[in-house]
């Protein structure tokens, strides 16, 4: 990689995307970002990146790729709410499937070398028989969101066979860390931390015995950087391989926040995966990637971020009131 290598990050103003943009810039890449700001925030972006405000399925994306001429596209833009995908599967497919097809079409036409695609390992396997599951585990989507990601993977394979467009697919576990929205509907760690710091008991949907694999956002950035020039035509699980119950996450966050109330248990949501963890062995062997941040350290950093962000918001509110 040279300092002049141009890349495009779709969804680059979002939680994971903005961290990736920073990592790319710090490694000497020239970075352009496409984001519709439906969930991302412009304040997340480093000023060194060129920003384009557009949804991924907008025809303007064609012009952006033609103008920027990226060698690699990191494709993160997506409708990422599992719940919303069940409420409106048409909109989910429009963004995640048709948006991806449009992107691949123009990428192939404009001579883009490679797509690094952010998929979902936390949802695509459904409830696998073996935990942790590897990349050969049968795909069993339980929601439109998971299905849309799998269909996009198939289109990547098709465009590679038909047009020679290279790709690497990264199937993420549950990604968490600083910058995740504590007021959103996804991202249980940020949501729990935000509520606990406000003195409110979080909701747990189901009995809390559901198991998840939580991977820290900087580790996900490292996986993307590793995939830029390795892993062509391959699929990789990006997780820790260690399942953790939601009750355990609640307990650990109680320690970090010094919050002592019990959670509020609600009925389990339809389509929710009951147990998942991703075997990262292939990524270790072929990408040289492995997770570095422990769950305890990642939770501490996440809570510190939510706490400091709340202090900043309070200070801005006081400043505004006193003007």
C-alpha cells in the first residue's frame, strides 16, 4: 500500500465506519466516504476524509466512484436494524440488496480492484448446532436483515465470477465500543451503559441466557485493514469465539457503572438468535488477525466513553442556557 492508495468507505460516518475511516487515514490511505447520515453522524468523521452525503442506492454513487477512482471499497452502508427489517423487509432489501448490487455494478464498470464487505456473523448462521461456528457452518437466516446480508454475499461471488471484481467478506460478531449510540435500538452494551449511568434499569428481552460473541471495534478495524490486500475470494468470521450471556454483560456493566438495580425482563423478540459465537481460526491463519481487546477492557472503555459524552452534553447544555 502506498500513501496515494484511494479507498471509498460506504457508511463511513457510522459507528464502525468512522472508526475504520480513522484507521485508514492513520495508515496513509486517501479516504472518501459515502453516507446518508440516517444513523451516522457527520461529527464522527475526520476532516481529512472527503465526504459525500448520499444513500447507497442513489444514482449519485456512480458519479462519486467515477470521480474518486477508488482502488478498494469498504462496504459498510446498510439498513442494520434487525427489528426494522422485520417491520419493513422491502426497505431492508432496497438498501442492503439493491444498494449493494448498484455498488458492485459501478465498481466493476469503473475498474475497482476489490470490495471488502461487512456482513453479519451474529445473524447469518441462525442458531447453529456447534458453538463456536466456523465459516462452513450452514447459513440459516432468521430475519430479513440476515437474509439480505447473505444475498449480498452471493452477489459478490457472482460479480467475481462474471466480472472479475475481487472481494473479501467479513462476518462480524456483535461489535461494540466507543461511539456506539446509547440511545439506539441496537448495541446492547452501549444501551445498557447509557441507561445504568442515568440510573435506569435496562430491558432484557427474554431470560438473559441468550449468548453472544462481542468483538471490540478496534479489532474490527484491524480485520478490515488486514483484508485490504489479503483474503481474496474468502469469507472470515470476525469474533472472539467466546459466547457470553446477556445476563453476564449486565453484571459486568454493573461493576463498571456501580449500578446496583436488577434488569427489567421483557418478552423475547421474534427472530432473535439464542446462541452464537464465531470461530476466528481462519482469520488468524489467513489474515494474521486475532482479537486483542478483552471483554472487560472493552466494557471499561465503552462505559468511559458514554460517561464522558454525557458530561460533554451536560456542559454544552449549561453553556447554551447561560448565553
